[in-house]
């Protein structure tokens, strides 16, 4: 997995709550059997008009937001299905962090598996970020933020700085870009012991 | 004396493999269910890393999301869908996993066949790359959806990294009035908890109203826990659970001994939950969603709410956006909303009792001329049982289409979709924008309410239905 330490990038504000996984990556694009190539389908039904051209009214289609790597949204981001295609699509499009007041549990987990940092901030702080982004864009500039996973801080150059919560183990895995399965298989003796204690020893299926 | 524990505590304690310093705990996974859409990349990951499936015999697969529900003797028309299903088949063969394939008598929606075959049992940990895995919690299991990377992890290590979730008791007193179903109850609860009220929690549904529910009704309730943001919902096993499981294909051979073990699972008296809410079953009327998330729901006797009356600015803007998408005006009586399509199916409501309830409404009536209606049984077994009872003929005589088992129009990955602007009374679980087809408008209801709407062409209070 690609490590994540510190990211400084442009912010794309998406002023919507309850952005569900069906919007992030509509189901017609879940038929691929690869992990890559989903970015072109991100927010497909919002992003494109029926004739296939980009919808100029959609937030992410604003010229100033092109190349953004941090998505700013409202609460309950990523609700709905377990599809990991959602973070795959966000990452493939170029986002490496999503900032919102709350996230759906499965989406939140899936981010960590893909080198992405979901940042939970208080609703008032998210509101402040929306204000700062709007002000920067009104002045013709993309709003820039830094997500510093080493210090669990989000900050800009204009005095905004907040810490965000992150599980220390997940933080460690992201900072180092560790393979979660390798880490777990270090405990294979304990897994086998659990199986033996629960009468599963006679079942076939070997250790890895 | 040990401290009283909840059902969640007991399953958690029993499945904790280790909790190494500085790491998330590893919990053991008893059953892993696999379908075609969220597994291909996981198997590919195993191949790339040269890993094997640790316990193939604890892993069960079936294609359900992406398959046609029409004539199964025909080849799958969409080559990309076909490739995904072929890939599942090849992966199961390569890694030695039991597959209930297309054409297998026991194929069906993964959350229907798990309990039906006795794969799902009380006290187990069960995962699947699908958020509606919460369904299996109805039998007293800890069951939740995972992403594809976690699918790969479970395949390789038969365990999962998990921090212990918080516990949330949703207690329901009293009982439901006639015509009010488990679907109405869970929609009502979601409406009050909101779509994120359960985030970070496992919900345990308790109380006399829950205890009165049959096994399949309990599955409907637990199924939709994720729509309140909870990864899992569970109901303590009891006589109803054991009677449901007895005699099923894959239950323990010494069933009575298993029952004795399962009887120790219910939460102890005095066990503490991190949060509790109490509802009254008698307050619930038949529910209809009006918006684009399952918490945007009202009773069939109500009107479409006015966003201007909502105090929370985020709720207000969501509601306004939803009404625009749904093509609805605030103040319109729900019963005055005409529909174009009816879908009876999905892991929420495609079991035999659902089909019986819908058929009893439909019997002796005709589908309204403006409506196209279909029934998609949850599994091959449900379909055969319904046909043995003559329910298929009740549906087809009324003008319903009678299909093969699959997820179908719940998410419209297969050819079963809504056209833009079409309005559907659906027994499924999500009314998100575009869920059933781009521009499609979904209203979530119970099977009986969907059947009544098919006949009248608009939402109709099932409590006043004239049964033939």
C-alpha cells in the first residue's frame, strides 16, 4: 500500500450531506474485476449530462477544482454499500483525503486500506473550511490545505489548524504503507490456537 | 460473580484471537459469504501474494447482484457481467470454495441462502462484502459488511482487524397492529434514528414486539440496520430461532447440543449497553419513503413533508434536493402519489413470508393498467416453495412478472432497472438517487403495501384493504 505521511493539496468542496456510495460510484461500473480505472466513473450521474458531456453545474467540474486532492463534504459521507469501489474511484480520480464531520463506518474502514485518510472534524470546523474555500475561490484561487498524518493535524496557511482523531494502529499502517494481511499472519500461531480451542483442528484448510 | 454481558459482548469475547499491544484486535470469522461483485479483486490479491484461502470450508459463494432474472437457459447478454460471474466460478474452483452457481437449485441472494441453508447460526461471526450482511444478525450472530480488502484478509487469515463496536439497544415495546409489518417497523426506527444514528454501534433489537416477530421478519429488521448507519443488527436467539434452524442442511449434527450452547447467548439481566432507545410498536403505521435516503420516511396516512418546516439546515437542504429529484411537492398526500413500477424482492423482502403477504393482497385483483410489476424471489428454494403453494399463479394471473432469484432491481446492476422519471413502489432497502436506474424514483414499502400499490396504481393504506 502507498504510504501516507503529509499531503498538501487543493480542496474540492462538495456541499452535500449523506453522499452515498451509489453516487460516488454508480452500480453500472461495479462489473470490472480490477481495482484500477474507476476514477473516470466517480460521481458519474452527477458529473455528466445525459449526452456524456461534463455537467458545468456539478461542484467538481468547476475549473478551479481540477486537480484537487482533498475532498470536503458534509456529514455521513460514504453511507450505503460496502463497495470498496468508492475509495478506489476517489483515489483513482486523485483524492487522497476526505474531510467531513462524520463518515459511514464501512467507507471509513475502506479508506485506510487504500492509502486514503478520512478526516473527521467538528461540524463547525467543517463549516469554517467551507467558508475559507468559498473565500479563496471567490478570489480566484483554489483553497489549499495540509493533512499531516504524522501529527494528526489539518492546517492551512491562514491560521486554521485542527487536530483530528485517528486510531493509532491504522495511523501506523498508513504512515508505513504496511500490508495488513502480512501483519495479521504474524499472529498465525494464535489463529491456529483459537481454531484448536474451538474444535476446528480436524477441518482441512492449511495455514498460509 | 462475572459482570453481566450483552449478546455482543459474548460473541466478541468468544471470537477474540488476540489483542496485541499497539494493534487493533484480531477476531475470528466463522463464516464468510462471497458474491461476484466484491470478490474478484480479493482473489486476485491472494494470487499475486501467493496466498491460499485459510478455511475454504467456512466460505460459501453465490452469484446474485449481477445476474439476469429472466430465462437462465440463455447466455448472459452483457459480456462484462458474464466475465464477473465467470471469474467467481473460476476463483471458487481454484481456491476450493463451495459455489451455489447459476442453475444450482440453492442459488439465491447471499443473505437469503445463508439462513435458509443453515450456514448462518447463532453466536457466529459472519462477514460478506456487502453491507446488508447485517441480515444474519437476526439469528443471534454478529454479522456485518466488509470491503474487498477485508474480504481478501478474511480469505487469507480467517480473521479481521476490528475495534470492538459500541452496543446500542433498540427496544420495541408493545406489538404491531394488523397490516403493519417488520419493514414498517424498521423504516419507522430508521426515520427516528436518522441514517447515521447507528454509526459506530451494533444494534441489538430487544423487547416484546421484537420477540413476537417471526424469523423472516427479524431478518427484515436486522437487514436494514445499515440504513441507520449501524454495521450490524442482532436479535438474541430463542425458540423461534431454533425452530427455524432445525433440520436445515448445514446446521450442527448434534442439534440439541448446539441449542443448549445457543441458549446461553442472550444478554444477561443487567447487562449494560452504550446507548438505549425505546419505541412502541403500537405507534407504527405502514411506512412510505418520500426522499432519497431511508430515513426520509412517513406514514402512508401523512403528506410529503415541507423542507421549510425543518429546523436543521442540512436536513432542509437534503429534503429540498430530494423532493426535486423525486418530483414531489410538499403537502401532497402520500396516498395520492401515482406509481409506474412495483418491485417485490431483495434481501430485505424476498422470502416466502413476504411473497405470501404480497400474494394475499393481490389475490383476485389485477395490476393497474399503468403499472408494471414484478416479483423476484430471494432464492431458488423460495421460488420453488412459492410455486408449490401456487403463489406464482396468483401473481401472474394478476399481471405480475414472475422471475428467477437474484438481487435484480434492488440495485439494478442487471437489466432490471427503472427508466428516468419512473416511480417505483419497492420492497428493497435503498431509495438513493439512481439506485434502481438513473433518474428512477424509489419509494420503500412493505411487500403488502407494494402489492396494494400495484393494484390501485398509487400508495394505498393496507389497513383498509379488501382481501378476497
